[in-house]
C-alpha cells in the first residue's frame, strides 16, 4: 500500500513496538504531526516545553526501561536544541532514535529559513545518522536506526527527514518487529581460560562494574561471579543498582567521590576485573597510579574502549552477559573473607549526627518515606554525588543520572520520561538550585500530564560543586558561583499548579514528604542547605584515587 512519508514513519514506529514519543512541533514537521493526529490511539505523544527537555525525557524513558527512546523535533533551532540531550545519551550509551524535520530538498544548501545541517552537527555524538533522500529508503533507514541504537554498545541515532519526503507517497509493507543485529563473536576460549586462572590465583581481586553491566542485562551473571569467587564489587556512577548495595560484597562508589574504603581497596588490589566500564578520568584519577600492583581483565562489547585509557592484561572483547557467565562457570569457588575483612577495616569511623539536617540524613529519610524501590533521577553537581554516596540502590534502572557529559538540567526531563514509562513507581528527582534553574520550565510538562514527581531541591544558594572547587583549589575566589535569593521556589511551584514545601529540619522534611507521597500532584520540597557543606571524599584533580580529602 502507498502511504505518505509521515505515515510510513508512524507505521515503522508501530512495528518497532514504540508507543511513546516525546517532542515539539514546528514548520518542517507539520506533515508528521498532521499524520500523528490520525494515529492518536497508537501513541502517547508527550509535548515538552523545549526540545532539550524532550530528548532528556526520551533518555529517562530509555534508561528506566531498556527500550529505545523516541523524540521528534523540527528543523533549524528545533534540531540544534536536541544536541545537548543527544550528547548526554551518547556519552552514557543510551539508545535513542531522534527524528528531525528538514527543509525541502529543493531548498537544501541555500541557507533557507530554519535550515541547519544537523547530520554534520551531530556526527560526533551519534552512533549513526541519516539524511533521508528518497521515500523508498525511509522504511529501511528507520529499521536500521533502531537496530543500530539497540545493538552492540547502545547509543543515539538521528534521522533527518526533508519536508517533501514527509508529504511524498511511497510503498510500505508491514514487517514484524526488528530482529537483533549480528551477534557478537564469543571471547577466545584460550584468553578466557587465562583470565580464569588469573582470578583463581588472585588474593585481592576487585570487580570494577560499569554501566555496560546494566545495558547488557548482566546483573545475574555479575552476581554469580562475585558470589562464587567471593569478589567485592565497586560501582561507577553509571552502574549503581547492578549489584545490591546491602550485600556484604558491595563496595559502593569508586573514583573521585568514591568511598574511602572502596578507593583504597582498588589501590591495594592485585586484580581488577573491569566489566562494561571505560576507565574514565573521574574513576581512575592518575592513570599510572590506578591499582598499580594489579593485573587487569577488561570485558567490554566495544573493543575500542579496551586499552584506550588504561593498559590491560586480559582483553575480553565480547558480550558482557555471555562473558560473565563463561567466567562464572569456570572459576573456582573461593573464600576471600580475609580480604573482605581487610577492606572493611579501611572504612572511616563516622560519628553519627542523627538530628543534623545534612545531605546524608535528608536522603536517608527521603528513601525511607518514598521507598527504596523508587526511581532516583538526579541533576548534576554536589547533590548528584551525595545521592550516589548515600542512596541505597539495590536494583538496576533505578538510578538515572548524566555521567559522561555531566549535563546540568538533565534531571527534570529525565524524570518525566521515567515517570511516563513507570506510572506505578515513585520518581524522586534530586536537584540542586543551580541545575534546577536550567530546565525548570519543564514543570509545565509535569503539570500538564499530572505526573506525581517528587523534587528534592537542595538549595544552598550557589553552584555548589564549582564553589567547592573554588574553595579547595582556587584560594576561595568565589567567582560567579553564589546565587542570589531571587527565586521563590514555593511560588514557582504554585505558578505551575504544583505542591511546594520548604524544610529546614528533618521534622519539616518528614511532614512534607508524607504529604508528597499521598498527593496526585508533583511536589517540590526545598531543603535549605549551608553553602559550606561539601562533598567528601574528594580526590584533587590529577591525583591518584587513594589521595583523598575527607572533609574539614
């Protein structure tokens, strides 16, 4: 049958199992939105306030479900507004398919109104992108885009469609949902056995788990390997939830703001088993002094990551899930209780202040009331690191944050996507006042779709993380990091017809949170924090991760 290009787009989305689209209309995509009018029973289209918010929402949808997120945007500024969201997804290997409109082909290259070469702009931050040149190519391009986004190391794909392609007519034949791309070849068996021997003879091994564990759905295999061989697990920011934090083998966060005992354990280890991790600078600090006495096994589906940032002894390129299973099947059962006890002895003795209105107590109380099975979404800054340090995340896809790009303004859009995808879950949006200002316009989207998101707003009147660096490393020259008291966040909540509450102690916070979880409306809970409160430990830039500042 013949369909318009716009109808072909929507029919291809249906065959891919897509039922939710985030977007914002404009001139070049009017035909697409006109077709969508007749497909309203097939899709929930979430109209955001800004294209960046739409891509972040698609990202939150994807991270919380494992499915590809889908976004529509128009040409020119609509397309360029998607760039930060696409880059965020690219850095964290999040599968997205972003459709942008383009001026008609007859106007391409003429500096036409709202023309931009978005495929050139996004070339470095997409797995692949396409400019559709023929209506006949459209179905195959869309199917290939979903295969590319979801196969191997996942990531964003962009499809740029000229307006005349949307209105042209072409043949469309329904097919079943896409099949996975070519399977990754298994790891060489001889190399696998060498890695097994290294694990078996190791006295002080550590598993360094990255976001690839979650992307691969390899949590059971990681659990089996760690449990069988009695190997403690350290998490990157992107892998929180891949291993239960309440388990004795869990070490929690590693790196610049990692727990003291975790960083010291990695430094003292004789074997690092890196799984779906990329040895980023925020994790390893000084490259040559990261686990200096350890041999390294690196498991990753993306061979270009192996050896890129750190030389490895056992490069295991392949599917993370399959490789972990093979290792777990082959390694010997071990009792490494002495090593585990040694790590526990490295933990600092922290004096408890149960009544203090501190980030640790605020987050602990919030999780107790909202529930540990809630989806935590963060912005970027001090509050993000406090959440990573203090929140208990015991299952995957429950901690969503911008890791590689560090995108301020990510959290509210991502919370929208996560809540749309998981209407039966509580979504706890943890924000700082600086990040919150970036995209707080998306509160209109929250209100429109009646999403009961709870925002825990840490207000310290500053760009907290930058100010902390100025305090520690710039001789307290606080250049442009103090925020004036020019926003009444309670009135802002009211303006969007949402609930608001301010807390200056734990009793007020408790009351506000109980009201929030019983309300059908979203709630902003503003927590007043002293701007001198820092994130500790912190590893100074350029230093090894065992060289930590632990507070004042």
